[in-house]
C-alpha cells in the first residue's frame, strides 16, 4: 500500500517571512526618521552659525562706521586748520587727534602722513606706508577706508592699520584687535563653537572659542564667498582641528569676514542618543522575532520527525522490494485468488497496485516452454505441503522477457488456517550475467584455440604445461599429448634453466620485456617475446603465455641498425657513427688520443658520367675495400658521400704509418669496366682530441688539411692551427664580400697601356680594388679567388663592366674616345651565356663605339669548354669587343686553339718580361711569343714593364704595346687623366 501523503506545516515559515518584512519596514522607517532628525539638527546648527556670523558682522559694521566718521571729522578739521591757521595747523591737529585717541581706548594711535609716509602729526614715521596703502583692501563704497595687514602693537597685542585719504596725505588709525575681540566674546556658540574676525586673506584678527592665541594665524576661506555675501558649510578648523557647521559673512561693507561655527559633535550628541535608542529597539525586535521563529521551528521539526518516521516505516517494505526486485504473494484458500503486493504485480507486468488477481493470469504470463513445468511444481507443493521453488520466464506486455525466481510454502495464519505464501524475485540480470559468462568462456576458448600466435598455460610451481593451442602445436612440432607431458624447460636451451627460474621470481611485467630463445622439435631456434599473465586455472596458480615469434623482426631490426650505421654502397661506417664511437672512447685508452686521416679521391666524380655508373661504383667499392683493409690494422673506416674516406687510428703514435699505408693503398690503379683507372687522392692528417674537442672537430681538421694539400698540389699534409685560422679568415672575408657590392666598397683603378711605336696611351686596364672603412685596400689576390669560389664573381664582374663603360664615356668627354678599357673576365662569368647580351646592353646604354672594351680571358677559360668558348668569342667580336688572352704562356697552351680562336691580342705574362734584358731564357721566350703572335696576325702586349731597359728591349724586338709601373701605376680615373695631361704621349727612348 502507498503511505498517506502529509502536507508540511508552513506556519513557522509564514511567521518568519512576515516578521522579516515587518522588520525591514520598521528598520527603513526608523532609518528615515533618524536621518531626518540628523539633517534637522545640522540645519539648526547652520542657521545658528549664520545668525552669529551676520550678527557679529553687523556689530563690526557699526564699529567701523563710527571709526570712519571719527576719521572723516579729523580729516575735515585738518583741512579747516590748514586754511584758517596754517601756522598752527600741525599743533591744533595733533591736539585734536590726541583728544580722540584718549577718548577711544580701542585706538592705539591716529596720525596724518604725507604720500611718502612722513608724519605730519605727533606720530612715529611709517616708511612702509606707500607699500601697504598700494596693496590695502578697499571698503565697499560709500565707505572709504583702506585696511592694511595685521601687525604687532607697540606695547602688546595686535593692531590693524586703517587708512583714510585726507587731501594729499593719509590719515592712519591703528585699531587694537582687542576691540574686535570684545565684540565676539561671550556669544552663545556652545561648548565647541567659535566666532572669528578675519581679513580677506584669512588672517585671524579676533577669535573666541575653544582655545586662545590664534590671532595672526591664517585660515583658508571658502572660494564661494563673494564680496557682500554669506556662505555656510561643514568645515574642519585649521586652528584646532574641530569639525563644525560654519558660516562666513562679509556684509559689513568692509573687507573683513566674520566666521561663526557650531561644533558638530555637540550638535549631534542628542541625535546619537536617539540613533542608539532606535538601534536598540530594532535589535530587540529582531531578537524577539528570532526567538519566536526558533521556537515554532523546533515544534514543527518535532512533528516532521514523527511524520517522517511514519513515512519511512510505510516505505520500508516497498523500498526493500524495489531494491531487491522482489514482491510477496499469498493465495486465499477460499477463492483461490492470488493476493499480490504492488511490486509483485508489477514484476508480472500488471498494474502496480496491490490486490487479488486470478491465479490463471499469472500462469498466462509465463513462457510457453516453462508454463507446464512450473504448474506441475506448484501443484505438487500445494498437495504435498512441501516447499515450492522454481525459476521461469515471463513475457511482458511490451514483448520483453523477464526471469523470475519464485519461492513459497504452506504456512498457518493467526487463525490457524493454512495459506500458500511466498515471494518472487527478478533474476533477469543474474541470468544475463550467467549467459554472458558462458559466452565469454566460449569466446576465450575460441581465442585460445584459434589464435594465430602460440598460447599455452603452465603451472607456476611444476612448470608443466596445462593447456596449449593449435598454433603452438604447428609451430613447435609437438602433439598435444607430448606438449602436456612436458615442462617449459623442455622448449628452452639447457643453459636457460636458471634464467627461467629467476624470471619466475620477477614480476610478470618485467618478464615481458625480455627476448627468449625457444627450441622446436626439429631443433630450430626461435626468438620469442613472451606476453604473460598470472591466472587461476582449475584451482591452480598458473601463468598464461602468448609467445610472439620475433625472429624475422629482430633480423630486420639488425639490418636496419646496420644500415643506420653503415653506408650501403661501400659497407663502411657512416661519418656520424664514426664520430660517435670516437667520442665514446675513453680518453685513457690508447694514450688518450687518436689520429684521423681524411682521404679525398681525385676526379672520381667524373668516372660515372664518362665510364658509366657501374664502373664508378666498382671503383668506389674497390677503393673502399682497400681502405677497409688498412683500417683493420688501425681502427675505424668511414665513408663520406662525395668520394671521401675517413680512417681513424686509435693509437695516436701511428700517424705516419697510417699515412704510408694509405699512400700504398692508392698506389695501384683500379681495374674497371672502362679500363685501368688510377687512384689519386689528397690526404689530410689530424691528431686529437685536444682539450674539449669532439671527434667531429678532429675530422674537420683533417678535412682542412686535405683541402690545403689539394690547393698546394701535395699528396699528404698534416693539420696545424693556422689552417683553421686561415679558413675562418676566408669565411669572414666571404661574408664581407657578400655585402661589399651593396655598400659600394669596390672601386676601379686604371693602368695605362701604351703603344711602343709613339708612346701614346691606347688602352687602360681596369683593375678591381676593395676599399675598407679605414681607407686601406685588400689585395686582389686575396679576394678574387674567393669571389670565383663563392660565385660572387658574376655580379661583381657585371659591376666592373658597367663601371668600365662609364669610364669610357668619361674618356670620350675628355677627347680620349679612342682609348679602350680592358677588363678581365672570369671563367664563371664568361661561360654564363649572358655576357654577349650584357655587352650589347652596355653599348646601347653608354653609346660605346666598336673596340671601346677589351675583354681579357685566361687560357683555362678556353680549355674548359672550347666549343662554347669559341662560339661566345665569335659573338662578342662581331658585337665590337676586342679579345685578348691574358697571362699567355703560363698555362697549357695549344697551338690548335690559338690558331682557330677569334683573338685580337696576346698578353705576355710578367714572369717572362722580368729581367728580359738580362735573362737569356726569358729573352728567348719573349722573342718566340712575339714572333708567334705576329705570325698569327695578333697584337702583342707585354705586362709588368718596370725598367727602361725592359721597355727598350721590347721595343727593339717588335712588341706592340706594354704596361707596367715604369709606364704608369694603377690609379683612379680622375688622377690618371690629370697625370696623362689630356693624352700627352711620352717619349720611349
């Protein structure tokens, strides 16, 4: 049965909410009243302070007006005395003033002064009179008084100078501030109130209040106070720091301000008492409300607890049945109907309402396959009085299937009547779990038996196999019976027994990381990783093992590891592997150092394009084999792609022996498909490590030594520190070269080339110079080779041609248009295919005539690609350029190309011109070159002429032109033009 629903009592909540609302209203009302009372008291204080200020201001007005009238009378007497009795005017006026002063104790003195401050009566002079009169405060008309600054009195106290203009002078009265003090004394200001008289600068002239001694102090006045006005404000006095409601009045017409203040503390004392009483009343109200609410809440809480216990008792059976998925039933023996609880009815798919239901309805809900069995079991229990227990399925109206476990028995009720009573329980989840477990066992059996990897179970104590799958039978070659009669030691090598026992003592997770060797029935070895887990098998502590055969993977990994550390073509170590091994070598081994030889083979890169790839690889492998055999006796050998090898001798004292062995290894030529190929190499030797150097540094040193050996055409060279320094300098120089053109650091010097017949300048050779920031020049022999190696020679060469074309334009403007400019062209620039197009653009841009530019080429340019060189020279010559072979005789000259090339001049190198007048060999070479050139129809230009004797010899033997320091040093174009004197010829004696 469902428990009755009880409505909660709400009286405490209603009282609480009503009390809160009423308390808030009362609180707001009291707050408004308290704040209004405060405002009213402050307003009363403001009115009182304003009354005090304006009242005192009126008294001040009357006092000063009387003083002004008295001073006006004295001024009138002075005018009368001056007109009626001028001789006695001074005495009469002084007597009159003395009478006024004697009758008015508030006056210290009255005196008449001229404009400079000189007294005209019996009074002390006042030199400062003109100054303070000029800055004195004026009264509001019709008043005419002027007020000076407060000053100390002659005897004691303070006086206020007041001036009135009298004719051409000034009548000055010194008013004692005690008179002003008497005006504000005993005014009703309260305990903390004050009344003060101040000038317009805020200087206190008189003060009455909480403390004395304030005359002469200065206070700030309100900025809103205007002449003839009043103002009130809350103000904290700078004299005593007391907060007051203050009023300021300046209505007297004189430049004085009266300030009156009523102490805020005294004003608000009654208000504070009122506020405290109001707060106490509100506190009492809230305490009373809290007490009332708590009492009501406690009473209602007790009633709620009782009701909750009743509800809990009523819900207990229902909650228990719901939690267990169960219900109770009873069969009435009179009508045979089933009295079921709501939960029992709901389990069978009926409405969840407790009550009687026909027994047949319950059987109708049972599964067809279970209904007959359950009916027989139930009938037998009723007839025999035995216990009833059955599990069966029911079909719900929704079509779902539910498993029920029913129990019952015949029991006597309170009247002694026997009734069949029992329970039913929903066991659907349990039956589903059981079914899933059965399915999981079946799936595990399939996974175990049909797994493509070998799986077995063995006893952790005896090591005997307990189960084994079909894959293990196939891979290991045993039958199932043989396997189950064996232990795991039978499939391991005999020397693994101790390792197996040790592994069984380790955690299962660590054993998974190990590779084991297994032996098959036919004796094959398998590399296996065992994936194991401890399980319970038929009541035994066992271990489930999946044996993964990784033999092929390990072989593949070993192959990958070899490929990662070896070059596939040569089979030698890679450079990275070699450096790693050398760095890992202890410094104490082999005396702490080693020797590295860097072998760079010569022209091996030309073999594949000429003889074929297979021939190139065969030669490379043969060289690698020879170096490998050398390395076997010394240490390690590595291959560096690019036809270089690194051999490391682990004994640092065997450097010379290693170099000799390498020289012997490359001494014999290699037999390849294309024939016999000689092996030539440059070898660099370096010893290391030094300090904190790595093997990579040492190998780099050996490579530098090999590079230096290549440059100096030596087979072997040992490394020294200067090589690294030179390499660093070269790198730094290349870095500077990349920016030199953009920074306009290059310039051209020109050396004249003279015709020996008449001495006239017929050409100028453009020589590149690199200027530094400090004005010095880097020699061309240092940076020109770097330009060619780095490729910078192409843009620099283009710049030189452009500057040479401009130089010829300058020569033309100076009447030297027939003087040509000779420019050296590098092999890279010449063979770039763009040179003819650049020269045509230069001729067009600078209007160059034919023959304006002479291009000087070296023999190596022509020999490198003779066909292309010939075509380019033909194109250049047809475009109007003259072509010369520079440094002729120093290279591998060929008469064939000399005959066929389109040339204009041959330039005899300076090495042959040197001492030509004294050295018979040089003289013979020069005669032969001159005759050869003339025989081919070419002009001859001699370089490096430095003496008059050399010049005479060349002229005598038919040389056409010459250049050298004797004929003119290289110089900027402007200096050269000035030196030539507009193309003046020189005498060639």
